[in-house]
């Protein structure tokens, strides 16, 4: 049912700037004159990041393909759109995340735990929200689970194919939402230490495992940087504007609400009142 809800805040901003387009003045010298619809270009879809640095690149591109197909197959005008069509990639990512979480449990040798984790995730209010939110969070979760599962295979087999699959899943995680950089950096630091300490062979054998991990990481990082570089200056400028508006005030009530939201999807009432004030 949430698929048909109107787009809100971040969703509508991203849809107008990177996916769908918006109305502008038909003539610059006639501010009160008629409007015309300006459709977003694919260059803006792939490399645009000027509005709060909030372009979730992979989702944005998939959502545009989805709504374009909806428009073409339904014979709709260029300015028309469907919330459900825009949100479809998020729904697919959220459903895939449940399967990936169960698979991750199996990779860890605990298939029942994986199924229980997927069941609990399916009931969690935040997962239900992100399954139907026009953002890249559900895709990020899906590919992060696939990254962890493929890492287990790569550590076990050590083949180029296994490490390449790990790098591909890692790239898609980061391309889905760039805030995934933090857990991925921590993960790779742990992997480097584990590879170094686990090897009991000669120096050459130890370096072979580290070398494959390092090589696939460099390739995936190069691909991401080539796609992200044109967006970086826009994102930095957007973050600067947010700071100027005082939206980065970190306090104990804010932290309390964030922890409560993450664990229970509930916000302390006093926190809401304080923010509204």
C-alpha cells in the first residue's frame, strides 16, 4: 500500500532533480508568465549531486528506467509519473535483502539463524519503510549482505573469481549509497588483518592472498571514483549549505532519538517537540 503514497522530502527532491524533472519559467523575463516542464537529462541523473548531496546513484538510474518504461508502456505524457514506478527498485532491493540475509546466515554455517534474521528484518518498521522509500537504502543493504557473503567465499577459496565477486558487490554497495564507505572501510581493514594473521605459509603465499584482495579493491575503487568524481564538488558544496543552516547540531536528545529510531523505529515524544520548537 505504501508504494502509491506521495513522495515526501528527500524523495521528492531527488525525483525532481535527478529522475523526473520539474516546471520552470517559460521565459526568463516573464516571472509571472507560463511554466514549462524541464525534464532531467541523463547526465544529471548519473552525475548530478547538487541538492544536499543526496543522489543515491544506482537507485536514481534504476528508478528513472522504471518510470520511463511506465510512461512509455502506458502512453503517458513527459511530465506524468508514478510513485510506485519510481519506488519499484527500492521494493525489489528490500525483498532481495531478505533473501540475501538468509543466504548470509547459511554462508556463516547457521542457516536457521539466517532465516530467523530475515523473518525479524521483514517485521522491522524501518525495513518496511525503506522497502517503499524512493531512496537507495534497501539496495545498499542488499549489496552489503552480498558483500559479506561473497567475502566468506573469497576467504575460503581465495580464487580470483571469488574476490572479483566480492569487489563487485562492494562497489554496488557504495554506489547505492555513499555513506556505506564507513562500514566498508572498517570491513576491509579487518580483512587485511585477518589475511595477514591467518596465513601460515611463506611470505610469497601470504602476499598472494593480500595481493588479490588489494587488486580487486583497487579496481572497484577506481571504477567508483571515476563515476563519483564529477559529483564530489557538488556534494561538498551542498553539505556546506546544510551546515550554514545549522542542521548539523549534534546533541544528546538527537543521539537518543537516532538510537531509538535505529533499534525500534520510535522517537521519544520530547525529542519531537524539541525539534519542532
